[in-house]
């Protein structure tokens, strides 16, 4: 069983968007998937409630209430949507649940600075120091040819954490969430640019590089 956590204490950077899409990706590949929502805002569980019956089922776990205690034993993947503002002991407890951590970052100075502080804090978490969990960053809501994306790209390239993918800002994410789907479940003619951008992320998640 693999535990993949989407984590960044900064609100609004795309944790729930990435968590729901990662869950949808693996279930579309035929894996048994659970989605554990540690955020009392419940965005991932609300997405699951919108999921049509004719799509492969994903088990929902109310992590913010009872952790992974009720997670299905037979899941191949548990995708964990982390809450905002996790620091200190709470952060250590969260990280202890995961072997793989995906950190989404927005092209904004506030978000880049907050993420820099957070990655510094993560370095001090013993599980990360021991490399018992692997971290990768993902630029999210990117608009090409903007100065702030250049800044983000430069920051993510030079910080000593693997920079896995850059995802554009796209209405497809909003559309997919509303329908309880991932972008992989939208029609190809709409979603192919996003499928292309996800390729490095899904390849990393499948590879041993993202596993301790
Ligand atoms: N790549 C994207 N393109 C367009 N909208 C996005 C994208 N990623 C996230 N969003 C939107 O940004 C908002 C915050 O994203 P969300 O996943 O809820 O962040 P978090 O869970 O970190 O608070 C939501 O309205 C979501 O639909
Ligand atoms: Mg969220």
C-alpha cells in the first residue's frame, strides 16, 4: 500500500485539486484507491460525493476525524489531502503517514515565500531527513510568459527538492471537480494539454524515485 500526501500549509495552492486528480488517475488505471481528507473543509470528500455511480469507485476516509483508522485494508493507494496551516507536531504526525509528498506551489510571491519557509521546516522533520519519505514540488495554476511564473520556475529549479511538473491554470480543473471527475476522465479533445502536463507527475509517482 502506497500513501501519497498532497501537502503545503498555504491555503488555496491546489492540494485538493491535486489529491482528487491523483486519486482519479490511479483508479482509472485499475488500482484500488482511497482518498483520505484531513481537511475539515472536506473538499476531497465533497468531490467524492459528486462522483457519478458509473465511474470506478474511490473509498472516502474522513482523516480529519479519525485518521486512517477506517481506511480500507486492501487499497493499493491512499491519497491524503492535507489541511492548511499544518506545522510543528501536527506536521510531523501528518508526514509520518506518507512515503511520498507532493507540494503544489502557486506563481505568487506570497506563496513562493511561504513554501520556502515550509520546505525549510520539512527538512527538519526526521522522516524527511532520513529519506523515509520523498518530496516533489509541482507548480500549479501556471500562466506561461508571466514574470511571476519565471520567478516560481527559477525558485523550484534551484531549491534542493525535485521539481516534478508545471500545471497550467485551466477551467478543466473546475469543470472536473464540479462533476466529481479528474481531468483524466474528461474528453481527450478538452483535456489533452493537461494530460501532457501531468505526464511527468504520474511518471514520478509510478517510479521508484518517489518511494523511499
Ligand atoms: N490548475 C488550476 N487551474 C484552475 N483552477 C485551479 C487550479 N488548481 C486549483 N484551482 C482552483 O483554485 C482553488 C483552490 O484550489 P484547492 O485545490 O481547493 O486548494 P487547497 O486545497 O490547497 O486549498 C479552487 O477553486 C480550485 O478549483
Ligand atoms: Mg483543500
